């Protein structure tokens, strides 16, 4: 009995000391955490974003546009997960499966005007309601912000 208990303790200790990084979004401390790109304090939950790299480090942003710009220069092979705040539910969603909308009618912290939604129908409805542009996937939204946003707004 004592041997089994000792083995159980050893197993628990080995598992708890694993080098495997935690999965899932980390807590953002609004009013304290800093956006990795613009270095502003992250203060608005509606527009927050984060991604994790394979080492377990989490990179946090105050605006989806900041994340897109930062990701453009990052090593994409090391990115393991992207999380964005759903504009409607204010819950974290997988950034790879979210749908993105741009509108000048929603003021985001750095003025990019891009929001994420977990449902494509809700994204299309918001785009129509706010007279915006349905950007679709993470890649499409990122490409639009990086390449087309300035051209489309001039």
C-alpha cells in the first residue's frame, strides 16, 4: 500500500512539473497589461487579442490590428494558438475559426476598426448593420489590414 501511494505521489509530481505549456487564453489584466506592438495599456476587453508560441509565451494586444501587424513580422511556425475576444459575447474564441469585420463605426483602441465574432452569420449581420466590410478568416482580415486597408480608405 505504501509503495502504491509513493508511486502515486511521484506520478503527480512528474505530471505537474511538465514542460508542456498550458493551452487556452491567459487572463489579461485590463488597465495593467501592455500591448506588445504599440506598448499602450490594454484597457478595452471588446478588442483584446493574444497568441501563444510553442514555448508557452503569450503575446497580448489591445487591438486586432496591432496583432495583425505584429504577427506579420513574427515567426509563424512558432505560433501555436490565436485567441480573440468575440465582439458579441465578450468571450475568448479561437482566432483561427473566428470571422472578422471592419467598420469605421466602431472605434477600436488603435483605430483599426476590426472586430472578431465566433459566428459567420453574426459577422455578416454586423457588417451590414455598421455599413462595414466582412473580412472573413483570420488570414483574410490580416491581409486586408496589412495591404488593403490604407488603399480602401483613401
